C-alpha cells in the first residue's frame, strides 16, 4: 500500500473513534499495531468462519472491482467483511456473527504487519463498503462451491 493510500485509510478508520487523535496515537504506540474501534457508526462487520470467508472473498473479487475492507485473524478462523451501518442488526444467517452498534472491533493499522489480525482488503479511505446483498450472494456461491468439493 502506498503511503498516501495508507494515510487516507487511517484517517477514514480513525473517524469511527470518539477521539480520532487518540486512535491514531494508539496505533502508533501499541506494540501489536492495532486499535479498538466501535462498529455501528461508519460500518458494521459481518464475521464468518474462515472456511467460508476466503472463498466468499474470492467470489467478491471476481464480481466487484473492489470490495469493501476485509479483515482476517492470523489463524484464518474468522473473516470480517465491512458493511453499511445497521446491517448487523438486520442480518439473518446461520454461523454469521454481526458486530454493529455497541460492538468493538480490533483493527490493524493499514499497510503495516500487525499481530492478531490482518487486512485481506485494506480500506481505500473513501468509505467504500461491501453491499450486504452482494455479500450474501457471494456467500451462497462460495458455500455451494464448498459443498460441491466434498
């Protein structure tokens, strides 16, 4: 990620915090390179099991020029898709956890290696998110492909 892209991503993500300056300070000083940010204001996160998450991202990258931000833990046990605020409260799906209003997400500094979580798709700073309907269709297609592989 180029420095300007990382700066734009940092600025956008930090605006989710009650105190953006404190968020940026935390990122700079936290040895893990992460900050805790509230979901529900700028975005919600739909968290899917890793076995479905990566195939879903593969489908999304084939049908979209660029999906919204996507996080994964280093064990690839969970994948988090950033979606519009309010999505988590309305989402009905087995095995999908929603982080919306009142939830907090561990977010790595864009463009840096961190501990615990990493970006699969780094935010571009524009506020681009994945549309829930598109994500749902991609999840269905990924699940069907996984079922066919058995």
